[in-house]
C-alpha cells in the first residue's frame, strides 16, 4: 500500500515541479502514513528543495521536545530535505493566535497535494464527527473525541488515555478539499469499519472522511486488513 501510494504521489510531484517549478503539500503524521512517507522520501527525481510542506494537525499543550508532537514525528520519518512548516513550533502557543498565524502561512499559495489518513471514527485530520463541512476557517482549535484519543493509545503513541491531550489544531475539511489532489492511505483492521462507512455511505458530517467523495482528484489506498 505504501509503495503504491508513494509511487503515485511521486509521479504527481515530479509533474508539478516540472510544470510550475515548485509544489506545496500537506502531510498527515500517523503510523498509517509511515510506509508511504518512507517510500516517497527516497523516490527518484524529486527536487525536495522545491517542495514546501505543512502538517495538518497538532496537539495543543505539548512542549516542542515531546516525541508525540506531529511536527517532530514528520521530521523523524520524512525527508529532512523538505521545507516543513509546523504548527506551534515553540510550544505553549495561545491556540487562537497560533491558528491565525498558521492559516496565513498555509494559504499564502494554493496547496497542490494532501497526503491524508482516516481515523477510527472516520475523522479527517482532527475534524471530529460531526465535522463542519461549510466553515470558511482554515485552521480550527477542536476538542478531541475520546475515540480519537483512545486511538492514539491503541497505536502506542501514548501510555494511557489521560496522557492524550484533549484539544488540537486542525486544518478544516473545506481547506483540505481545496487542494489540487488528495491521496488517502488507510491501514489496519481497526480502520475497517471507517473505510466501509466512508465508501458505502452518503456524504455525511457524522463520517468526516465521506467529504472526500466531493473532491474530483482523490485516490484511496487501503491494505488488506482495512478493506476486508
């Protein structure tokens, strides 16, 4: 799954850089993205100096050195050649002003590509159900659903539920859908029901990932465990 998704994303990136000289992408930071990011980071023919990257969500209240922060996770698991902009780079930022700062940064030019995943409860980024499909906000501060917080524990990212932050910054669904193309990677049996509801159900804020149906250039990659 990761190799297939990375090959498709690499092909697109090479075309974008050739056509317009640069590319801007949004990245999810999660175990389901690991194989895709690893393969993409070593793909041939990509001039990473011409790529600007952003991550799509971040916990509120975690110090910058905390290993669970998504910005740090991407620096560890993706190429260090890319220009990566992160939410709350210094830690301890006031959530509302930081949302405004990051929104200005990420909207400075169009986003060409999003690499996303789907949460156990169908969340897209940290847009929890019921998600806001009509907001004009680019970044929101959201309360995290306990299902999403427990997912972080189940994936080994936190030792217990009480240690998982209760709030996060997230890029909104409408902003993610403004990207030129979206690649969505989902793996593991725990995501099987979320994949089924995303594919089979109507576009519904109760399953935020169903918003992907409205985007003309979305590709979904799932492994066998998530698709059975």
